[in-house]
């Protein structure tokens, strides 16, 4: 069979001469004389190659080999032989639009509904081609119009999928079921909304008869025709459905509207079409935070995820409520506001473009750092998201700019407090902890300058404790961070003795890292601190004590209200930190 050639492995490509018999090669070469000679020698026409192809399959690929096909069948070739994929010669002929071959097989009374291993029949495959005579011949020969493949697709679905409007007409005229359902319980009409061929859509509508019930049909999961059209960005079909009375208030099994899909389809024209025809009360019902939130119903988050800034502006201009605009996404066990999602997960948006998005959100007070009523999950706050978006290896990033925008708009850097370290000496807000973990020193400068409760000494003490925690992960940036904390701190009464105490019992493996850091704290602690910085610390502590009787957020306002020169107020507020460089 291989003409004495040694084969290493198997090549399944049909044109490889070493995996085909002489008979198959003769058929492929259209050499009828050689075919007859081999048959006369007693060579069987039914010997398959490694694909299961017999000479009859080879001859079915083109009308040019019809005479060879006649010779083979007259010699007893089996016309129902299946390949390893379950394809008969008739199936191969339909796949290659070999009209004369198909006609010949049908005259030989072959099994017209013999399907392959995926339950695809010759009529299925013919409807994916554009030879309408073959389709008509198969139907006339008794092909099952409603045969279903493994995906529950009938030939009508194939005609729709391959955008074959004439085949759709032929099947409908022949009496196929136009309301059958596929594996996902989609009808042919719904499938056409996904494919997006307007001519086929119109043919089906005309055949079925236009009605509101028809255009608002839903799958078992609640998907509508409009949802399919929008999901696959088929604006023309979506527009027609709207004109036919498509109900934009229908939701799927997850509680999602067509509007949600429009917000995630990356087509502003589709979004504009759907939002203009969706009642505001429907949007309020299905696009706001709910305690049972299981899917992303947040329109702003969906728009951010697809980098649809024009779509986001459109949503703002439409006049929806702040509850819609602040609706969070659920990420694991956390609720993430649109602002936090932008900062942490807006990976499709260029870093420099994020400022444009953030500016839009900061134009509304309720969107800056929203708090949600779901007590069962934690909330990723805006400032914390800005801090976490920074990475140790970030260079020339705009993380500082985005954090500055938030803080200048009055977003509180002092929430949430952290209680993760066992018996902490000081309660430190999570943004400060994350900034230290990422060695985001510029971020720490901004946080300290806007904090109502945190002093550099608090951070220094906390960081020293953190160094000795069993789960602490060293990042080789500890020296830079400690240098900053030592530079900003004035009172070392707590930090230095604590560091000394912990260092004496430190594991041997971290001592080489600990000792230089301890020396840095010791050097600064043993120096006489400047009267200027001691006075600042004393004044801040007094103002803090007085203001906390009223509100912890009063501290910075109380500082600014002191009857002192502006330069001195700035000094008391740590404004010199804003010019700190590593």
C-alpha cells in the first residue's frame, strides 16, 4: 500500500502520497485508465486510508471524476462507506458542491439522511454551501428537513449561520419547522438576530408573521431577540426590532436587560438606541445595587470594561440616578464601585486616559467613594483602589495623579481601618498599609497630607511590627520606605524601643536585613529633634484631641482654621511631603 516506503508516524493530510493507495492516487489524478487497470488486477475500491476515505470518497470531491465514479460503483464499490468522521461519499459530494456526483448517488438510491459522527446530514452541509440545486435534489429525495445535529441545529440553522438566504427560502417553502429550538433553546429567528443577516431576518419575519409575541420571544434563559442582536453588535436588526415593538424591559434569568448587553458591546450607536427606548424606572430596577447581587448589573462598570467613554458620557447625560451611576460590581467577596473598578480593573484603558474617566465620576459627589448597604461583603474604597493600582515596578505611571484627583475632591484616605495584624498597637487605614506594601512613597506623602488620623510615627511603629510578622514578604524596598518614615517622623519614643526589643529575638535568617534598618532608626532617634518639628507634632496632637470630641474628620478643617500664616498652616498639614523625592 505504501510502495515500499517506510513511514515514520502518520500524516493525515490527503495529499501525502505515502498514506494513500495507488488506487486513491489514480482517482485523485483523474487517471481512469489506471483505475480500470488496478480494478482488473483485483485491487479493492473499498480499502480506506488513515482517514477512512475510500476511492469512492476521493471520486466524490469533484464532478470531473464522475466517469471514474461510475466505474468504481459498477465494480461494486460500497456507496455507504463512512470515514472516521462518519462521512459517506454523498456527504463528501455535498461538502464540495459536486452537483453531478450528488445526482448520481441519489439515482443509486443512497441513504440521503446518513449522518456523520456529529449527526450532521448531507442536507445540513449542503445548506452551508450555495448550490441550491443540490439542496432541492436532497429534499426531493426525502432528506429530513428537521434533522438535528449534536448542537440541535437543523439545516435551517446552517443556512442562517452561513448567511444563505436562498437556502432559507427553499427550506421554508419545503415545509421545515421554523420554530424549532437549538441546544440553547434559540429559535431560527433568534439565531438570525445573532448572525446579523438582515435579508434572512426579514424572510423569517415575513414567513412567521409579525407580532409582538414573536419579536419578544425568549429562550429558557430569558434571552430575547433584541439581546442577541445587541450582543453581536447587529445594529440594523436591533433597530428593526425596536420599531416592531421589542420590549426593552424584559430580563434574562440573571436579571440582565438588553441595555446591559449594549453597555458591553463596544458600539455606542447600539447603546444609544437601547438606552433611548428603555424606561428609566426599568433601569432603576435592574441596574442598581441589590443585596442578592450575583452578576455585574453595573452599567458604568460594563462600559469601563469595554473602554466606552462616549457611552459613559451618554449614560450620564441620559439623566439616570446616582444609584445607577454608582452601582458596584461584585468581584469575589468585594463590592467594587465604578471608580474602584476603573482604577483596579480598567485594563483596556490607557493609563493616561483613566484621568478622563475619573474626572467624569468626580463631577458627582455620590460617585466619589460610595458606601453600600450589603453587610455581607466588604467594599473596595476609592482611595484604596488608587493605592493598590500602583505596583513596585511601576515607572512613569500616573498613579500619583489619579490619587491626587481623589484626595483633592475630599475622598477620605482614612478608611477602611485594618485589623489584620494581631493586637496592633495602632489602627492603620488599609490604604496606608497597601502603600507601604507597594513601597508607594509618593502615595504615602499624599495620604499623610490629607489624613485626619494618621501620623508618620504611627506608620513607623506599624511598619516595624510588620517586619517581624511571620508572613511578611520582603521586597527589597524596605530601606527606601524606612528612610522615608524616619525622615518624616519626629517622636521615636515608641518606635526605637520597640524595634530594639523585637530585633533581640528576631530569627537568624532575617537579622542581616533587620540590623541595617535598626541602625537607621537608632541614628535618627538618638539625635536631638528640631524644635520646629517637635512644635508641629505637639500642635497637631492638641488639635487632633480637640477635634475628635466632635468628628474625626474635623482635624484638617480645624488645622486650616487656625489663625496662623498660610505657610505655617501648610507646614502643619505636611504639605512639604508633596515635594518629597526618593
